């Protein structure tokens, strides 16, 4: 007769007979793939930025490729996961209420501004009014004008009493972070004028940054108490005097990198750290032009 042992007994014998190798851990310690051989992803991103800086100085690679590398480094600065600063709305002005003097308050410091129904905030400056006709001057004024022109030529600065382009100026008080996004819907109705707009600091004589447009020439400026300095410039055949609104998007990040995009096409890219703190106003200056601002938004980061 065949003797059948209980199944549990067989299992017990089998477990006793298992070799010692069965006690070896099945799983090995996991290594974070976002860590490099010597540190964290943040340290890797820092070294990558250093390499990109060196490549920029020596012009060792395509600028667009270097910008992409910077964006990649920034995305992993938080330790391996992409970090996108949360935008904070600072200003959203459409002039839909027909009144720019309240909520928010725009302050005119020179020239004339008004609300053009269906369009927005408009300013038109008559260039012809800047220079009086010679026949309207007295002999003394003519003599002073000639002397002023001579002195101006010698010193390289505009002479007192010489012809200057008339301007219209306006600003709105609003907190603007050092890293910002400014978006404009803008139209220019007449060629030959110059528009300047950008963030400023009252404590530094409205110093800050400006974006200027002058008939197809775009400039990014740093403005200080001693004047302005061109950071970047772009000259295009295309102008915006075409009877329609144009979208202008100007951004600046925490490392001072700025870009200006016109209707989806990149115009300017630059980096400047002349100003490291925040701004407290947005300023607009019209020099001899006819411009309409339909909407302006300012976001912080």
C-alpha cells in the first residue's frame, strides 16, 4: 500500500533543504536617474550653465542652440523636475471704460493723450510744431540760434534753443518684478515717429529698461540718470504702419535674459543685469509719432 504524506509536510522539508543563496536580497538599492556621478541635478544644471557661458564668450556654438541649453538647465534647477515660475498679474489695461485717469491711474507729464473710441489710448505729436519759422524769430533770437548751433557742434550735444522733436509722455504706477512679461497691442498710424515704453524706477529718475520703435528699427535700452545705452538692436524691412494692431511680447527672466517677439517672430534677445531689483512704473514716450495702445498687460514671475 502506498503511503501518502501530507502536502504541508513536503513543503516543510523543501524549505529546510533550500540552499543559502535563496537568502540573497532580490532587489538592489535604487539610484535616482536625475543624479549625476558627483552630485544632484541642480549641481549638474549649474555646471551646464558655466559651460554655456564659456561657449558664448568664445562663440563656440550656434546662439539658438546655447539658448536651448540654458532653458534645459533652468528646467532642472529645482532638483530634477522642470520648474516654471508662476506668473503674477500686475496690470491688465484695455481702456474699455474710456477713462485712463483712474483704475488704474495714468499720469500725463507731457503732451496729450486721449481715448480713441474702439481703439484705445492714443497720442499724436505734430513734428512740425517743433521748429519755428525763421521769419517768426527776432534778430536777437536768430543770433542766439546761430551761436547755439556753433556751440552744439563743438560739444557734440544739442544746443540750447535748437530744434527738438516734441514729445508726449505718460506713465502708470504699478509694481513690476525684475523678471517680467509685458505684452502690448500697438498700432502706429504715421511713419517717422519714435515710441519708447518700458519699466522704470521713480527713485532712480525713471531709470530702467525701454523698448523703442522707430520706423522698422527696434532697440532694447538700459536707461539711467546719465542717459540711455543700447543693449540690442534689430532693423527690419517690415514696419507696423499698416493700419492694424500688432502683438509685442517682451519678457525678462531671473537671470536677466530678455527677448522681444513681434507677431510671433523673435526680434531681440539680450542679457543685462544693470537692474537687479523691481520696478514701480510703466512709462511710455511718443516722439513725433501717432500711436495707439489698445491693451497692455504686465505679469511678474
